[in-house]
């Protein structure tokens, strides 16, 4: 384990999943409060055809081109979900499920064709399904780092605006904020995080990186700012630990280990969380019961005393 | 029967059973639960394999039902503890799926079970894996299991047709007249789980979602009557299966991927051209009323 820590390539990969986890954790909070947690799942599946087409067109595994392809197809997916939802009686969750599965099916179709024509030696493309952070080269890591830092900056610079946009959109509009611009920006950063994350954790589990840290952070605090910070820490921590564990076995996929690390943090938060954790709620319930019992028994005693008094 | 006929029959059975179950998924607004369960049955199958060391039908079905119910219960529990519904779905299914993938990668990584197979299915191998059934002769295992599941789904749904109708459209009314709504919810989740796992071999986890949701959504655009919607949805499922197969043969690509894509084509056609809820008819309708208004204006 120490050996793998010392290798410079692993250090870069660890750094990139750490930053990616932080970016995903922050954007996840936005998605959580927009009540769009599963949207990220739909969009990450919808990115697959774009990745494959970008690869087929350029014929090389250039990360930047693939990110562009993924972003294009995820945005088309988002637009179609919106279109189906607004112009028919189909509900949003149904539309998301359809786009997710049909786009993924198309992606698998294209992937099979590309794998066949490229002589089967492009198995690297399969990594987009489960993620293989360890196979990233230095250049990919740089691209990911820059984009992830960009996302973190976008969220932290406009923090006040994001808060207003999420919690009181009417007031924000009253102040003259352009909610359409904010929506576009939100969709933009969401898609950006998803497509850079796909390389590390794969299309199927990308949603977990966005959803789980935010939900865990919710157990510790009521303040949005603290939630974003905590979620970033949880996400970064899970990314780091998950990647580290996955380098210990040969051919172990990175994505599932990051998700499990994240789930462990979630379970800890669920039980010990300071705000709504199970333990604290159980303690509160007990002390309340005790109080009730105390008050109840006192009432009984006092009523008996008064009864006795009236009898005499 | 020929090789192609077995594949088409298997895929049609997937289309039929998924189409029928899918109608209720959509009406109960649980489309994303289907996505969740289609991922989590993986852990049920892997656990069943680790325990029994064989990949047989009944064990897989039991494992899948347990995993499906576990998903439903956990989602409900987190939701009752204040996590948003869709966030709670997201947490539960990604975690269980990740554990399933890790178990496959570390414990049972062999030829019998791999994640690619589970995700994409391998319908091309279905006709080779046969079993003997009295009266019918040699029947592929997956086809037999799908037929059995379809039968079970039909029996459960037809036997309590009225109850399903009321609980899907008006759960509050259903509860008030004494229908066990919660029990029916979990029975339905079990139906989704067994349909998913039976279709697993043929089309894989992600394509099951396409087969469950898309034909039902397409039929929802054509009719307001539940019985017609069920029939249409099943028919759309079968049509997508056939269309997907021939697209796959034509392009020489993944059959399950093409079937998922074909459901999308069926939906797009419905979405554009359905007489009452389609985009085109709405557009024409708008145009017509506009025209009439103009005429009325001219008269006055």
C-alpha cells in the first residue's frame, strides 16, 4: 500500500479523485435542494453515446474531446427530459427513466460497433461504464483537475446567489437576478462534474458521488454553507479512500469502492449525525419520555394529595 | 424452433411482462424505483450465487425478490427519516449496486457471472442453455423462466384487477375502503423484482428499465383506459423486441442495446403523433382553434 502511495502516477490520480469528490459533493448540495438528485443519474447515463461518438470520430482516447461529446449528449438528454415533461402528460421521473435507459442502450449499441471495428483492443472504452481511475495518464489528470477546480470556483464565488436561487427563487427574481441564467449555469456545472467524473467512477455510479455526500452532510447541520463544506469534505474523503483501496487489488474497479467509502460515511452520519442522527433522536426521545413520566407521576401525586385534602 | 425464433420469443416475453408491470410503475409514479430495483437485483443474484454456488432459476428469483424488497424497505425508511424520496432512492441503489460489483470483482470473478453480462445481458446465448419440459420438449431455461414469471404477473394482476386499479389511481380512497395498500405496494415491488431478474439474462439491468418504462409511457399517450393501456404497452414491448432484434442484426451490434433503443423509437413516434396527447396533434389543434378564432373575428 505504501508502495502504491509513493508512485507519482498514483499520487496524481489520488489528487484528482480527491478534487473530483469535492466538486461533486458541492454540486450535489445544489442538486439536493433543487430536488434533482436522480437527474444526475439520468444525465450520466445519457452521456455514454456522446463519449463513444467522440471516440469514433477522433479515433483516439483524447479526454477533452470525450468530455465535449459527453457534455453534448448529456445536455441533449436534459433538454429531451424537459421537452417530454412540459409538452405531454408524462411525469418527470418517467421521462428521466426513459432518457436514461434509451440513451444508455444507444451507447451500448455504438460501443459494440466501435469495439468490433477497432479490432477489440479498445477495451479502455469499457472503463467508462465502471470507471478506472488508475488507468488515467498525467494529461487526463490535469484536464480533470482544471475542470474540477473551475467548478469549485463557480460555486464558491457566487455562493450568495446560489443560496438565493435555491431557497427563494421568487425573491431572487424580485431582486432582478436572472433565474434563467442561473438555471443554465447550474445545468452547466452539473454536466461538467458528471462528465469529468465518468472517467473515474463510470456512468453508472457517478450519481452516487453527487447524491450521497450531500445527504450525509444534511445529518450534521442546518446551515447551507456548512452543508456544502461538509459535503465537499465527505466527497473528497470518499474519493481519496476509495481510490486508494481500489489500487490495492488488481483490476479492481474504482467507482464501486468510492461509492462504498461514501456509503460508510453516510452510515456514520445517519447514526451519529448531530442534527437528525438516529442516536441523537433516540436520546432526545428518551429524555422527553422521562420528562413526561416525571410530569405525569407528579400530576398523579398532586391530584392524590388534593383528593386527600378534599376528603379530610 | 429455430435459433432466431427462440430469441424473438424470449425477447417478446420480456416485452410483454415488462410492458404490463411498467403500466403500474408509471401510474404509481415509481419509474425511478424500477431503475433502482433493476440495479439492486444484482446483489441478490450475487449473494444467491455465493451461498449456493450455482446460477439456477429459483435461487436467483428468491435472491432478487429479497434484494428488491430490501431496496423498497430501505428507500421508504430513509424517506421517513427525512431524506428526500429521490435522494433516498439514489443512496440505496448506488450503494447496493456498488457492493454487488465489488463482490463480483473480488469473490466470484469467473465465467459464470460478470458485471458486463449482468448489465447488458447475453440473449445470444439463451437458446443454447436448454432444459427438458414435459410436453414441450427442450426449452431454453431463460425462456421458461420468463414464461413462468409472465404467468405469475398475469395471475396476480388479473386476480386483483380492481384493487390494483384503485390503489394506483387513488391510494387514499383504496385505504379508506379497506384495501391493504402497504401490502399491495410490497407485492408490487416483488412483481417488479421477479420481472427484472427473469429479464436479466436476456436484456441486462439497464435495458430492463427501458422495457419497463418506455412502452408503458408510450401507451399512456394513446389511451385513458387502464385495460387498453395494459394491452397496448405489452404490444409495444413486443414490437420493440422485434424491431430491436432486426436493427441489431442489420448493424451487427448489441441486441439488448438495440431493443432499448427501439423502445425509444416507439415512444418518439407516440410522442409526436398520438391523436390526443401528441405534440403534432396539439400543434394542429392550436392552429385550428387559431383559425376558427380568426373566422369568428371576421364574422363579427
